[in-house]
């Protein structure tokens, strides 16, 4: 891991006010932004770094104010850009697993002591009660939502690229 490794956290969706505030739609549905000093915006074929000068919440959604973006027109030019933060600012320590790290992990299900590869994580969603991993199941066109709770998730092995869960039919089978 390097200090300049970036993690995508969301997209800039609309302008707030006349002085350049921009709403962030976060990938993990966060309602606050945190104490991140800078962001990397990517879109329209370019990537640009900005210093974050202020953050606040409006209508339950984070708003970013970026250095050099001082008008509504300037902010409109950044809409639909993807927002990334420095990994070093996101993780409390190197052992932390971040939401973005889960995407692409192979899902291994423990069904009464037998491990089987059932799919791959394609996203992480949060409906309020807890985060859920969305699993693209092998052999199916649909995905399954599985709760990210300690009693269901047994191991996350970033080196192996796997997450081991307990097989619970109610969450994983189409007609359960």
C-alpha cells in the first residue's frame, strides 16, 4: 500500500447553492464525509486533485466545498465526476478492510463444514440496518443480498481474495 493509493467513494451529483458546494452520492450511502484533506475527481477523460475546504450535510447528504471551486458554474463542471479519497486517510490502520476492498472478492459459503465457491461480490449496499454484500451467484442471472454481520461473515482474506460466509438459504436461494 502506498500513501497515494486512492479509493473511490462516490459521485458528485448536483450543485448546492451559489458558491460551489456539490452534493456527494456516496457508494456506501454515508450521510457525512469525514476529515479527508483532499479528493481525486475523475471524469470526462481527466483526473484532478482538489483540497477539501469545507464539508457539511444538507438534506441528509454530504456536501463538499473544494478549493478553487467558488461558483455554481464551476461546480456544475464537476458533476458526475467520481470522487476518491486517499486510502491512508480512510483506514484507521493497515488491517482495516474498506467497503471498496470487498468488490470482486470470491464468496465461499460454509455449508455444514463444506466450503463452496458460490459467486463474487459486485457491490456493497446499505439500507440502514446494516451493510449488505451483493453477490453475483454462479449459474444465475440474479444477485443475492447477504448481511455483513459478524455472525454470518466468518473470514475476509484479502490475500486470497475471498470472503467466507455461512450458507443461509433464506439469503442465497432464489425461491427461499
